[in-house]
C-alpha cells in the first residue's frame, strides 16, 4: 500500500513540475508549438480549464495555473495522506 502512495505522491509532484514548465513556456514565442509544448498542452490544459472558468484572466495575467499548482500541493500534502489513512483503516 505504501508503494501505491509513493507512486501517487511522485506523480502529483511531477505533474506540478509539468505545470510550472508549461507556464514558463508561455514566455518564449513558439515554445508551445514544439512537440514537447504540444505534449504539455495536452496534459495541462484539461486540468487548468475548470480553474479558468472560476478565475478569469486579469488582462494578460492568467492566475489559474497558480491556483492549480496550489490545489496539487494541498492534494499531495494533505489529501493523499488522509485518503491513505482512511484506506488503511479498512484493511
């Protein structure tokens, strides 16, 4: 059970880094049109879209990736341990 926890923990951490890279790619023209940028767009945009509906962009500044990273942080730091503590109580 601990190995599943660690896999999920690191998957959330890697996804957080993917979001950060995706944010930085917006600073470079044409970076999102590359193969790597296209891959990050496919995995990051579906996650960020609900946050964009709640928090619209403020002019040229999009705060949804920051909120998305905070949600992933709290899920990794607090949600995942609570979930696995509940599951361990059942077994």
